[in-house]
C-alpha cells in the first residue's frame, strides 16, 4: 500500500498523463467523447480512460493511458498491461458498446506517456490496434 503522499503524487501524475494524451489525440484528429468511463457501476476496476472517435475513419477508439516517470532502455511496450487488465478492459469496452447500442467500427489503443509534470517535454508512444478483442479467446495465449 502506498503512503498517502505517494498516492497523491501517483494520482497527480496519472491525471497529468491523461491530459497529455487528450491533447495529443485532439491534435491528431480525434474527438474526445468521454473520459474516465465506468460502464459497470458495481466494479471500479472496469474503467476506460478515454473514449474517442477518429474523425477520418469514424471509428470509436478506446484508449488506455499509462504514465511512466522515465523512458529507459529496459522499458518494454505494453509491459504494464497484464492478462487481468486486458480482461477488465475488454469487459468495460463491451459494456460501453452494449449500453450505447453501438455497432460501428471500434478498436483499442494504448498511449504510454514517459515523463512527469515537473520534467520537460513528455515522450508519447501511441500504440494502435492493440489485440484486446480476440474472437477465439481460448486459443490465443495473449488475450
């Protein structure tokens, strides 16, 4: 468990990372539809950081934002998204689609922000089309 002051720093950096991601998406031609969406009220783990619409393809994009203090040579893309996190994100995205009766095109992206509010300009890694929605889940190891 984090100390209260450490938790506040973590929450502050997470919010900052989401603000950076929102600005990045807007500049890239996305319309922000919703933020910090909890489509299943009874389970707080099921949250979508950003729901956006890519204007040029009219695709709904579910975005998970990960903020890291620094970029190191040992950092691996998507290392902070484990099997349980992917499962929770998949459930949340499907619940969002059901609630809104959305049947159009959609995908899942991850935006990793390397840096801190106190530091200089952040490094942004936008990973598009993360394989989260497997059709034959039991046969695909990474889902």
